[in-house]
């Protein structure tokens, strides 16, 4: 089998052109992380109508769609923060939430954070804001502004990329402390490096293990090409990375094939739903699927 990578660099038009090129060359399987789902939708449908496999990360349409339980992902980080606030901070904390509420499918993460923290009478959310842009630089600028009004921050939660920016702002303002709890989502390598440091304010990251789910999507594509039935949807389950469990996590990332081959290890990261095969290919997922939708 020939493997190709088409990098769109966040360019929706280029992604459509790439898929059209792959369609014209009669590829058997495509895995995509759509930049603009609406503009890419028809091209992906054309691949499926031609009998090919389409795996997507979050938005439909897809033969097999990957998502994360977003509320559970936010709750996993919040639970870790709450435990730390109660155990290390005497139940009291000034909290900053760096959100992404403008992205509909990510909003449940931050709803979970608010739901969890409102149960702690000693917690004050001093800022609940979406950085612009949502990246390390945006996190730095937003946190720098917050510190002017609220110089004593105990907890910062958000995506790793913006929380790393917030950490840099705390350090630049000489407001970083070993007893702070900074926690993010995504298991970014820089966040993992911070967690490893002694006395780092960065205490946890919620991993959505991309090597494991990437391997699974590749395996499903291979199974499809062999005429097998595959799952129609798959959750990548959130896992809280701390200094205590990083070694096992890094071992799993280094060998995702071994994780996938071991049902117990695979089930720690992945949960699969339904099935689809070539004969039922017209029943592909064509709606925004989430295991948390009732």
C-alpha cells in the first residue's frame, strides 16, 4: 500500500483541492481533520460514494468518526484541580478559565469546569475569557492583562497551548509559584515537559492520545480495504497526566501498535461504537456525533 500525507496548513481551499486530487487518483482511504467541515463535506462524500473509507477527527461526514467526550474531558481536568485545591490550598483559590466557547463542540469542556468549581465555596473565578488568538501568544497576552487586576492567581485551566502562555506570563511577572495548579487539555509535549519539572506550577494535562487514535484510524482504514466491518464511531477517552503516571503514558505513545493489540490497554484510551462495512457504506455518519448527546 502507498501512503501519502497532504498538509493543508489550515487552508480550507487547499484541503478541498487535496481531497479532490486524492479522489481523482482513486485512493482507497482518507483520514482528515477538516479545517472547514462545510466546504470539505461534499468532497468527502464523493470518496465514500466511490467506495472509499473516510475517517474524520470530530466533524462529519465519515465512514468512521472520531470524537472525544468533551464534557468528560473538561471534568477530568476539573476533578484534578478540585482535588488539588482541597488537598493543597485549603479549599480556597482564585481561578482563571481560558476558554474556547466560540467553538461549539469544545464548549462542553468549559461547562464542566464551571459546573465543578461552583460547588467549592472558597473558589473565586476571577476571569472566564477566551484568548484571542487561542494559542500560546494569546494565552500570554490574556494572562498578562488579568494579572494587572488580579495579581494573585492560584489555578489556571484551559487548553495546553493557552495555559502554557499563561505560565510564561506568570513567570514574566514574577507571579509563578510551586503551589499553583496550572492544568491543560491535549497532552502537548511542552506541557508534559513542564509537568516533569520539580516545583513546576504546571501540574496536569488531559491527554487525548493522538498516536493511539491515529493508529486505530489507520487500522480501520486497512480493515476496510480488506472488506472487514469497522466501528462507525470512536471516542478517544481523556486521561489525566501527572508526574506519577507519565512514564507509562510515554511508553504507550512510543508503541501505539502494542496498545491497540492489547484489549485492556486499548480500552483505556478508546471506546468504539456501532459498525459499518462496504455493503452498508451508504449509512455513513452524516451528523455531529457525540457519545454524550442524549
